[in-house]
């Protein structure tokens, strides 16, 4: 299942999954969706963020989301560095 608010993003249409429109940042709605997926499929969903905005949000709320889904993120500082394009370009 792909979740997001970008109706034109990659992966929105796939024969292997479904798309669920959720506003990035709507924590309550997203947690409800994760819980519904766990009940329906009897497993933890795997989150694969596909935008910088989604990475920022999932990272900021990681304590809540890691209880309901599986995803691996580096620590908050590493994410901030990688998402800061100017800083990352200078360091690379």
C-alpha cells in the first residue's frame, strides 16, 4: 500500500498494491490506517517513504509509528543532514 497526498507520485498506480490518500502530517489518520492494515493482514506494514516531506514526518513521529509498522531510519541528525541539499552538496 502506498500512502501519501501526491496524486501524481511514482508508485501511485500499481497492480501490486493500493493507494491510500492521507495528508502528510495527519498523524491520527495515519495511525488508524496502520492499525487497520495490521488487523486485516495480521502483520506489520513496511513503510517506504518516497518524498523528503514523508521522511521528515515519519522521522519526527518515529516513536509513534515504530509501534505500528516496520521501517529503518538513521538518527534524526543524519536525516536532517541528508535532507539539507545545500549542506549535503558541500559535504559530498
